[in-house]
C-alpha cells in the first residue's frame, strides 16, 4: 500500500489541484494523509472532502513525520501541497521504483507556468544537475518516494533543519540504501516561491544552501528567516499563474 503524505498550512488555493491529479490513479491502493499545521482557511475541509485523513502537523519536516506516524503503507510518498501530477504519475513511479529496485527516489521538477527561458533554466540548473549527481549526491525536493523501513532507519526528517530538509533526508537515505531519480514521470510545480521573493534572490538562496550542504551539514540556523505560511497566504496571481483545471494541461 502507498501512503501519500502532504504537509499543509492555508493551501486552499492549491491543494484541490494536487488531490484531483492524484485521484486519477484509481487502480492503485493508496491513502492520503494531510498533516495540517493549523490552517484558518478551507484546507482541512477540502482534504476531508477528498477522503484524506487529516492529522495535526507543523513545519514541513514535522508535518511529514507526523503524517508518517499515521500511515499504513509500506511505501511513503511525500509531496508539497502546491504541486500537480501528470496522468499516470503513480503507476509510472511505482513501476520504475520496483524495476530499478530503489529504496528511495525523487523526481524532475517542471514549472507549469513561466516563460520558455525560465523553464529551460530550471531544467538546466536543477533537473540536469540532479541527474549528474544521482550516483554520488542525492537531491530530493518537493517529492520523495521512500520505503517505510528506510524512512524509519533514517529517523524521519530532521525537524531542526530550517531549509532543504528534504535534500538532507534524501542524502541520508542514499547513504544506507539505493537512491535514484525517477525518469518515467515528473512533477509539475508552482513558481510562487520565485514570484514572491524574486527569481534571483531565490536562486542564490538555494545555491548557497546547496554549497553549504557539500560539507555534509544541514542549515539549522534561521539565516533565511523561512516561514511556512509565507507563500500559502498569497493568492495565485492572475494571467495564467493560477493552476488550470483543464486536465489537458497535464
């Protein structure tokens, strides 16, 4: 069984689209656990309407850990709330995961909105990078598929980390098990982080974080002032920035 775990805080504008894209995989046996950090919008209501199990969460690392405590599956899929999945995502993921005998895996990320230059830049600076470093430096942003036994051996996500706890988790997993980047599917992401804070500022923030983590250490100081609700409070911008409901866009 697959347990899908999603940490949330005020995600009523994005969560429905992720849950709709998950629902297309009707042939699979899975459960969805939404670990909510105390939303004051309709996030919890939306999750319950989709049949999700709603538990109390916290910051992303804590939310993922709390969700895992209530999971029944032997496989865990951690997803951010502002994502969309292409058709066949779950089927393709599990097939490749099993065929390659992986224990932990992550995905290519593809902005659904944005200019061709932004999309090309994202593909070059992230997707090609994680392919190149797949065998010696694991990356795991926004979507991580892992065997529950490996999750437990790692000890879950480090709740003391302030930024890139997902990358750190993937690297800890790669030390004790077989890690890989899933090539048969990808994840569609929102650019709201970049639009809110600025593309260059966000790029260099994560670049600095990545360089720091080459030391094997994680970012545990609050140097970036990360706040979980910083992006979710913002309405998706108009003019194509809001997720489209048409399935054809996937």
